[in-house]
């Protein structure tokens, strides 16, 4: 079991420190706009909780971390943690450019030693579905929480409920028979799709007052960013560069056509079917 967990950790570290991480950095502006409504929910939750020391788990290129830091102001303290060196480097650069007092840690939140630091709120926008051992990860995060810390997470529901997110791979599948299939309950985008599994993970890791609520959020992507989106990100983005020129051209045309139902003039519109997961760290 230890060897298997280490292998999965290596897979995620390799993925996010390689092409996937660089692609997210390149698509940062489009992704930030697309997921702005979800970021807004987390920033509002921080404000409602009157938190002052916030940890953003799986912070990526730092958009939500920076938004929270701006909301907290000089009296607050916001830290983002992510396993991806390219994304953390981008996040630090953004903070320096904006003069925003956020701090970023490049490490795996599952095993990072937070030392004596304690947070009164933890948040994540699509950053907690990639842990090799999610129970161990949330136990580790629990140790960095002070009493009554609120944990607010947004994670994807099932692939079946998120047709936009699976359009590219479904359209590409006839042309790419070796396209890797998603593995249910494995680290990845839909790793928290099963609410009962999420409940068990949080229960077993010492969190209480767990609430898992479905939310459906309207998101928008400029049509001009659509091809970059599906050719750089997701399962198709990770394999497209390995195909020959003819196959690649055919794939781009086929997949772009499959997105037509989501295109409305200059914009691409879709519904993000997610879980809003809330829980607390309470002493026994």
C-alpha cells in the first residue's frame, strides 16, 4: 500500500510540474474568468466567517488566494499551497505585481508540515481531489486548524452531470482509442464526485458538522479561447501533442464541432455541477 500511494503521489507531482501545470499557467486568464463565480462564493464565505488566517488548498496560479488576501486587507493572512512549481511561481509573480500580501507554498498539502501555524479558515476551488491518500491529507490539514476552523471546498460532481467538462474526450475517443479513461474515486478532476465517499473521508479524518450541498453555477468562456482550452487541458490536452499533424487537425475540427451546443455568439456558456462542502474542526 505504501508503494502504491507513493506512485500516485509521483504521478500527480509529475503531471502538475510538467505539461499540465504549464498549460494551466498559459490559460490562467481564461480559467480565472471562467471560474470567477466559484471564486466569488469562496471569498464571500471568508467574509461571512470573519476569518483572518486563511489557507487556500491546491491554489494553482493563485487567483482565489489573492482575492481573499485583498478581502482580508493588512490585518489578515492568506496562504496558498500547491504541488505545482509552475503554478506557484506564477502565483508569486502575480502577488508581487499586484502588491498583494499573500504567501505561497510549493508542497503537497497531504504531507506538508505547517509547524505551529494555525488557520481559522481553509478553502479550496477544485484543489482537493488529487490527494493520493485523502484521509491522511485531511488529517494533516486538521492539525493545522484551530478550534472551530471552517473548511469550505468546491469540487466537481459526476462526469455525467458535467457534459461540458467531458465533451472533448468523448468527441475524441473514436479517433484516439488509447485515450486514458478516467478512474472513479482516483486522484483527478472527479475524485470527489461521490458525496458518500467525501463524507467518509471527512469523518475519518476528524472533521465534524459536514454539509455537502449541490450547486449549479453558470460559467462563461470567450469562444476565442475555446480551442486553446480543449487542446491544452484535460485528458485530450495531455495526449494531443503526441499525435501526427493529420490526426491533430482532424481532432481539433471534430472536438470544436462537438462544443457547438455550448456556444452562444462570442461566448461559451455551461453549467458547473459542483459540491459545496462545508465542515468544521471542533475539539472533542
